[in-house]
């Protein structure tokens, strides 16, 4: 499929999606949201793709938020709600995909940009990244999941600080509060994201998808129910060809060859 707002490249089993509207710091308009949704369907269906990296075009921004021009033109409350739901649709699709998603945050990740990043599995940031939820500066609230995912990631106090003040934080502070997992020099960000994606892509794909499911479902439930889910998944995965191969390869002191079955 051809995309107007995304560049999609392949590096072996890894697909790299670059959000490509650098003149507006990669702001998320309706086309980007639609195309991200379609791109995910396409990648999900391609069994040769085993991991995804998402980054922003240029050296200034990952994504500087939802497109403020579109927000200013929202005709009524229903249109506003639909806009929020369009963001929820894409972020939900990523979270529930079999594909691990690594976010390579190469500059501003503000508003919808940070909300997109929070729907990924792992966040890497360049040392010059700036992160924040500046919606209140515009008299609006976070609409693509920020009010819900941010407190889950960083806790209530830090989430309230970011969502209520609209202030931006740098990459090191984001690392300290668990908003990103690693901080890298700008010229190493993408190579590290691809390296990590390949490390994950080399594991058993069924085990990776099950782990991702357990983390996301578990975060929404109590410990006992989460452990029940884990036991059920463990039982299923323990009988896959990949599990037989992985354990046999260890005992035979050779690398495992996983096939996703
Ligand atoms: N939506 C639409 N356009 C945006 C945008 C957004 N979220 N963020 C930046 N742009 C556009 C700017 O309007 C500008 O366009 P222009 O060149 O036609 O004037 C261009 O991107 C470059 O941005 P600019 O503001 O000139 O860069 P800067 O270095 O002075 O500031 C930011 C960078 C990120 C601090 C600033 O652009 C900003 O605050 N953006 C909005 C962030 C935000 O509120 N996001 C949440 C939206 S809900």
C-alpha cells in the first residue's frame, strides 16, 4: 500500500515506520491516524514482520502532537469525541498487536506524540528529546489516552504534574520517571531501536505475542486474575513447536530456530 504521511522500510524482520510531516513537526492529522491504522493491519498480516520501530522524520520531532489546525476546526462535541476515538483506535491497535513496538523518540514528543509513544511496548529517547502533555496550554485535555496511560506509567503525581502544568521534561528526567527506558545520543537512537527490535524478533513469535498480551491484560486486572491468565498462556505456549525447539536447542547447546508455531 502507498502512504502519503508515512515512510515504511524493512530491515530483515523489522519494519520501520517514519511519521513523515516534518514541516509541522510530524503532527498527527486524520491522514496520519488512518494510515498508521492501515499500516498496522498490513504489517500484522505479513508473517515475515516480527517487530516494529516507530520514529519521526527529521531531527527535531518524533511527533509534536495532534494537528492543532484540525483541533481548532472541530465543529461540535461529537466531532471532538470522534477525534479522540480515532486516536484511541490506533493506540489500541498497537497495544493489541502481536508485534512488539519500539518507539524511537527523536525529538519533541508532545500531546498526541507522547500518547502515541505510550502505546508502544518500549520507549527509547534521544538525549535531546522533549516530552510533555501541553493540551492545557490550548484549553483542552489529553485525548489520545494521556490521562489514562500516563498515570499508569509514571504514577499519579508525575502524571498530574505533566498534565496539569503543560511543562515539558527532557529525556533524562523522562528516564528517571520511567516514561522512557533508555536515553541515547541522537545519532545512535535508530540503530539501537533496530538492534533491540532484532533481538526481540529472534525470539519465538508466539511467546513474544503472549508476553505482550499478558502485560497489557494484566495491567487491567488484579494480581490473582493476572496470574490465572499467565498460567493459561504458559500452558498453551508450553506445547508449541517453538517451545519444544527452544528447550531442545538449549539442551543440545545450539541456537534455537523458531518458526512461530
Ligand atoms: N499541530 C500543527 N502544527 C504544528 C504542531 C501541531 N501540533 N506543532 C508544530 N506545528 C507547526 C508549527 O505551526 C510550525 O508551522 P509553520 O512553520 O507553518 O509556522 C511548524 O510546525 C514548526 O513549529 P514552530 O512552533 O515554529 O517550532 P518551534 O521550534 O518554535 O516550537 C514546539 C516547537 C514543538 C515547542 C511548538 O511547535 C509547539 O508548541 N507545538 C505544539 C505542541 C502542542 O501543543 N501539542 C499538543 C497538541 S494537542
